[in-house]
C-alpha cells in the first residue's frame, strides 16, 4: 500500500510532482487497466477529476478509533483496532481450519473469521497486540457481529495481505488517515494509493467560484482544498476543505437552476384566468365540504401563476391525503374556463383510471359536456391509456383535437405522436419522479405555446430538497389534512422473533372485516411470472410463504434477506386456505390486463371484496374510505416514503386506520430502525428527512429517487440548508447580472462538464 504522507511532506510533495495529463484523462493511463476498471464499475470513477472529487468519508487518528460497538449491520466498514486474541479451530475431523481473531478498540470487540487457505497468512501476521486497519462487511453469526475474510493493512511493519507497503508507525502517529468510500476489491487504503498517484494534477483544477465571491467568503483556492481534503495535516485543514468543497457543489448546482429559471421566464404563454360564473364556480357549488385554509392558499398561488403570460412552473407537495388532487382539479377547471385544455399525466394505468373515476364522480354532470344529461357549461373528461381498445381510443383522440374534451387523464400514451390537442394550457404531472424528462417535455411540446406546468409529489419533501431537486420550480405546500380524516396506528410486526405477533396480525384483519371494513395486504413481488423470476433469480418457495403467514418454518431457514421477496400470488393463495379462509380475497398487480385491474378496483371500492392482496400499484391515488387495515409484508424491502405513502391508503374515512409492518429483519438492523421510525410518526416531512438521510441524496442531477452515487459528494442536502440557501442567493444574483457567465469562464466550464445532456434536461422540470 502507498504510504500516508507525513506532515512535512504534504505541502511540498503532492502538488509538486510532474503533471502530464489533464483532469479529464482516463484513470487507466495512470493507474492501469485493472484498477481503473474496478473504480469505474464499482464507484463510477472514470477520470482523474472523478478520483480527485472522491473525498474521504472520515479520518482516523491515534486515540480516536471507530467504536466497534456501533458498527452498522450489513454494511461495508473500515475500522482501526488492535488484535486481542487469535485462535485456530479445526473441524471436519481436522481437515478444515478456521482462524478466529478478536479485535478491540476499547469500546467493544469484533470477531474476524478466516477459512481454508485464507488462514495461513493472517495467522502469521495478526498476532495479539498488532494494530491494523480492517475492511469488510459486517454480518452476524451466533448473535455476534463479525467480519468474514476482511482485508487488512497493518499499522507499522508487515504490509497488507496483497504485498503492499505497510502504513509505517511514524506516519500513522502523525497523520489523519483518510477513510474513503470503498467497495469489494478496492479497499480504502488502495483508493488512498490511487489518489496519491493523481494528487499532483489537483493544481490544474479550474476554480468555478468567481474571485470576488471566493475572497468575500474567505475560501481557500480549489487546488489547496483538494490537497487538504485528501492529505490533511490537521482537523482545521479538513474543515477548510469541506467548507470550500460544499460551497462549490451547492453553488454550481444553484447556478444551473438559476439559469433554467431565467430561461423559463423568457418563454411566452397564454394567461389563463377562470371565468366568473363558469365551470369552476359550478364545481365549487357542488362540493359537499369547504376547502381547508391550506387548499385555499395554495390555489391562490397557482391561479396567480396561471394569470401570467409566461409558463407556470410550480411544485405542489403535501401530506398523504391532504387533497392535492382536488387542488389540481380546480386548476384544470380554471384553465378550461379560460378556453384551454388540461392534461394530467399519471405514472400507471391503475392510477390514471383511479384519477379519471374520482374526477368524474366529483364533477358529476359537469364532466358530461355535450352529452345527454350533461351540464350546459360542462366539459368532457376523457381517459387515454396504452391498452384502450381502438374505438375508444379514436373517440378520445377526436375529443382532444376538437376541444370537446377539456380534461384528459392518461399515462405515457398521452405523449404519442398521434395525440393532438386543440389548445393545451396546463400539464399536471402526478408522481413526477416516475417519468423521464423526455416524456414530460413531449407532452409540454403539444401546446401551441408552452403550457403551464404543475408537478405533484406523493409525499412531503424537505425544504432543502425543494431548493435542489426541484430548484427551478416555485413550491406550494399542503400540510393540513381535511376534516374527517381518522388517525392511523402503525406497528412493527417482528415475524421471525415473535411469530405469535404475526398470528395476531391476521386476527386483526378478520376483526376489521367483521366490523364491515376492508383491508389491504401489500407484497413486494407479483410471483409466477417470467419477469418476476428473472428479477429474483430464485423461485419463491411454498415454505417461505407459509412461514411468512405464521406456519412453522425450517429451523435452519435463512433470514428474509436470504430469500426472494414475498409474492402477491403466493400470499393470496395461502391466505385463502389459511388464516383468512372464508373471506373474499382479491388480487391486484401491474401485469394484469387493464380491464381486469379496473374491475378488481371497482369491486373493492364497492365493498364486494374483503381483502385486496396487491403490489405497490395501490401506492398512490387509490381512495377507498372503507378500507381501514393494511398489512405490508417484507416491509423492510420498501423505502420510508413508500411505506408512508402506502399507509395513506387507510384511515381515509371515519373509522381509525391500522398499518402493520411485517418484517424478518433482525432487531438491531438499520431496516428495523427504519420501520420503527415509520411506525413512530405520521409526520411525512419528518419521514422524508429520515428517508433522505438513509438513501443519501441519490443523483440530484439525475433521478432523485435512485439512491445511486450522489453528484453531491461533500454537500449533505439534509444538513447543509444554510449553505444551499446562501448559494442559491449568490447564484441568482450572478445569473441575473451575467446570464451567459461571460465573466466567469471557469464556472461555465465546470457547468458544461457537470451538466451532461441528460442531467441538464432533468433540471428542466425538476
């Protein structure tokens, strides 16, 4: 392994080496093909610049070691500790060997395990008293945490098991040791060695911050920040570097968003003002309730945007069940009043059908304009999905092009070339993160001028996310639930630890049905389909499903993460002949024929089905007030926001709701902690923070929900609100004064490198 530079070397050596290639040079020319391949495939690092911006996650120093007692389960970790004990055990009549090494950091102990041929070298090197860095994945065996076959590098003589130089004791004693985000085959110390090879190139880094801004905020130059973050002498070095690098990330992103906002204000649009005594007023007169204060406030914000002659770009977010669809409908009716058409884009056919059904019901005869029995000043509300029959599709297309239909609700079928509008004035995108940028843009391009845009999110998002992921949209927040909504009790059901809790779960479902109510059972998989089998790679077993329903399981059965996720078809069949025998059980999943899906939902809504076993197709938009209970199987396989959204399907009527989160995850695992957080609160804004903290930011310039490698390497969207807000203010001022960034060429270059075509498009609509 490459040595850690001692303090005297750090200010001279790293940046004084020869520089032969630019920062966009591929890593293979410096590090070799094998190392470059691992860095590219596992960590997404392809160029010298990528590696320089792969920052240490933390630093180790003598006397400040990782607390072994707080290691996260099922995560790759790097620890610095001392060997307390090492013993070789034999098994299989002496044919097999197992080395067990116990390490300690003073706060706790951790066991390392080596088998077979991997025993010999660590048995010679990991003697009691040896201090080393260890890297591996934390697992549990016999109720104890362990690392199986970890990689290691000794601190002081002996080297790594790969034959690299050791971290010498003198360097280690005086240095902060960088611990990098690592992966299998590329441990932290190997990444440090690779960084050493490219660190001289840091002096070529173009500084994106304008000089006046940099000096005004007393930031160190970018090359110095890169040196200090990778090879700090002191904690103050780390703080200087982080302060600067966080600002870079926030500022460059906010400049991109500010330029997009400015460009949007230059686009022309038709102002859409509702007609007094028109369709909107007639609809309001039909409502059996009054709008909440929040709904009225948000509506005023939206109507003010619609009345301007440049396109509205607004984000509508709020709690599950806060009435976002009603607010969006009133905006659509206002546009129809003004002579335009409105389109609602839904991510699934189930949700599109549900929206169409509920909107038609709310509007009554107002949705039957031009039809016998329809209102004189009504309009038509049409549905357009990919699976519609040819006659119905032709009729819907004709209604759109002639303007007979003022409102259309559909899926991606809305963006096909054959779809033409008479005068598209408003696009409402429901669950926007499920759509690609090209799909949203294709629909917007169908207007003679750019239509107004309203984006709805299913669950709340933190303010900092609104300033980043949705930074080019104005934001409206609905945080008040309509009157009449009932509380929802949520509980974690530890099926493996306490099987009697699971038996009680099915008793509770029966009790709700006996009261005249209905229930959902949600599963992660469909089951018995080719795509399903490919996705899981292992066929679902009857034993797994039976065990999940409370039947005795094999004593040696693996935990839930060792088997495929539970499937709708398997669970439904076993519920019918098991704990819910005699109840009317329906099945719903995304691969059913649309007519069958619609029929199932209609029967469930009509009370003709007691229990609906479904995938997450019911996650949004489904509104059955009589459904009071939800059981989520393998709940640990879902994200926090998704669980909160699913839970929002119950408690929509007068009766209290119940949500039971069934899991086989170990009690001390992060998955159980996540479920506990969901059960503990109904506050969607708090849960959105937890969700973001656990997923990290995803790729803010790509799909925000992905959880993939973040473009924000240093900035924490959830924690650095002050930095993001300040960067937004500076960026807005800079772009207003210099939209083309002619006075900031380095910033323009950085933007061009960061914002590839797809990512720049993503910023177009949040």
